[in-house]
C-alpha cells in the first residue's frame, strides 16, 4: 500500500494546515499488515481532496482491506473534483472519487464515465463562522459573504442552489468568495467572508479556535451522492476483477467505519497528524452522527436523483443520461451478497 502523497512544506499553524488538508499533502503511517507486493494488483487512485468525508477509504487502507482483496493502492489527491476525474480521463488514475457529476457531464458530451459506487452519501459540508449565529433559514445569509471552492466544486454548487432557492441573487444579496479547495476555513478566519462552507476535519479545527457550526448541509439536502467512485468503461471491460475487488473493499471499509468508530478515529489521527487528536475525534463523531460517509457502497436512486436535480437546476448538466446508463451497481450488489 502506498502512502498518501506528501511534500516538504513547513506545516506550522492552522492556516497552513488547512491548505495541506485540502491539497492532500499530509502523510500517515500504515496500521495493517503488508502482503507481498508482487502478488498485488497496482491501482492508481485519485481523490479530489484529502478530507475526512473519505474516511472509508483511509479505514480500508489502514485495516489492510484493499491488500487482502489483492490491491496495492497508490493514492494521490488531485486538488478538486474536475482534476480528479481528469486523471481518469487522462489515464494517470484507474479510479477517482469526487463529485460524480463530472462523469455525467462527460457522458452528456459524448465521453466515457461510469459510477460504480458511493463513498459519501450526504452533503459533507457545514457552514462555519466566527461571527454568525446558527440558522436554518437561508435568508440569514442576505448581505453576507460566503467562501467556498470554485465552481463547479460541490460546496459551491450546494451553496449557490440554497441561496437561489431562497429567492436571493448571487452577487447582489449574497457573495460567494471562491478559494482553493481545502482553504475555505482559513479564508473565513482571515476575514475574507462571514461564513465558510467546508468539510471535516477543518470544521472541527475551526471550532477548536472559537468558530461555530451555523448550518448543516447534510440534513438540508438529505440523501445525496456527494462523492462517487468513477471509472472508465474500458477499465471495467479490461479488468472487471480489479473493479470488483475495489468495490468490495469499499463495502467492507464502509461497514467497518460505522462498526468500529474507535478505529476510524485512530486512522483519522494518523491521516491528519498536524491537528490535535481531540479535534480529529470530534470530526469523526460529526461524520458518523450526520451519516456522511457511505454506509454501503451501493448508489441509491434517491441519492443520485438529489445530485442530478441540483446540477440540472444549476445548468451544469442536461439530464439526458439515465440512472441505469451511468450507474453500475452490479459490483456493489455482488459485494453485498458475498458479505451478507
């Protein structure tokens, strides 16, 4: 198993740590045993950004689940949803996890793309602020600045739709300040916006510094394919056994994450060593409380429908590719049958 990609930045202070989290630059040692590398199938795997929404992936790696299923995972962070699917299209990655809308857009434009599983089953974003009070009515954002990743990243999309559904206009009633993925909290703390739309563990780290969660997107949106496993049809045709092994590994890891939160916290601490352990623990508690990591790898119609409805509303897709044409649940169904 390969470590998460790292480099030699000086990682001191929360603002720098936030950027590193977003860029996937924090490394972690491996907890599980190692199988013979010669017997394993090398899998080049791209994650959009390194964050605790993907805790199922990290649990699977540290528990040795992928290796037990014959896979040597080479994981790297791409820096955003568009970049991670581009890695699959360009051939530098066999699989990618990120906003599965990218596969839908590709298919609508005559390109390839299949979704074989779900990794994040709810919107894993929280509105975080050091000046605002908790709210449930989006009108509380009128006159405010909100920092998110740039369009078409998912936290931008969910924020834009929420604002417009409330009858407000972007740029007039609410201003979105786009920053590099993973640096949303740092920008808010630096005074660039009233609220950041961000994910764990950055949210828990901000809370430790006196900020508070003021809005919960997971319950606002409901079931939602926030992150899908994307792959090319040619990869499925060439090596269906590899695809099955990967999907089965995610099913096992998803179950283990919820069954053993203590282990998930141990893994999370290793994945984000620059953050205090209690901050990481709180982040995992929130992830599991709000049912953000997928409980099963299978992609459910309501999860996909909510994602597509949002993207259709925003004009990012045409909605011409049907569920059964882009979602291949056969590997997930086989995994569930095998595991019971």
